């Protein structure tokens, strides 16, 4: 696919701050997350995929097989189970937490743009993060 290996840089958000508020994070963590503007790319190697997020503290790699659940340590005190499904240019990630809450990230790739649509079981809104190649 034409978007594999392309580094997408964060460009803009739609309704992201209300999503961050819905997470009920401490003010300092919420402010840091709301201002977080990483770059990211997806790559495929056989039946395994890697989403690499380029953050100020260094690259963060998330390796997965489409449709196979795995555990992710999101922060020192929060972990979740993820299932990521790849369907053409659409990559859907569902994060499930111990308290039953879920967050869904739908990444839609084109060679020029990545749009990440975010919804959650505990929030009525929809947020978007837009990245440009």
C-alpha cells in the first residue's frame, strides 16, 4: 500500500480537547495530552504490523497482528487490551480497560493524509486528529 512507511506529522485536531476532558485525567496530564503532537507511521512485515509514534521522549512501537488481541501498557498505572484490525487503508483499534470502558481509534490512510477518528464508550462526542505526509 502506498501509505506504508510514510511518516505523517500532526497537523490539526477537531473536538480533541473535549475528548481529553472526558478521560478525567489530572490537569497536568490532560494539558500534556491535549498538546501532544506526535508523528506516526505504519509498516507491514508479513502478517505483522508496526505503528511507530515519534514522540519527544523517543519512538514508541506498537507491534500487532490484525485481529489478534494484545496487552498494552499505556502509562505506568494504566494498561488495556487492544485489538487492531487492518482492512485496506482503514486500521481500527479498540482499547478495552479493566473497568469496562472502551476507546476506538479509526485510522484512515491516504498517501497524503492520515485521519484518526476517536470515539469512546463513556463520551458522546467524536474527535479527529489530522496528520499530513
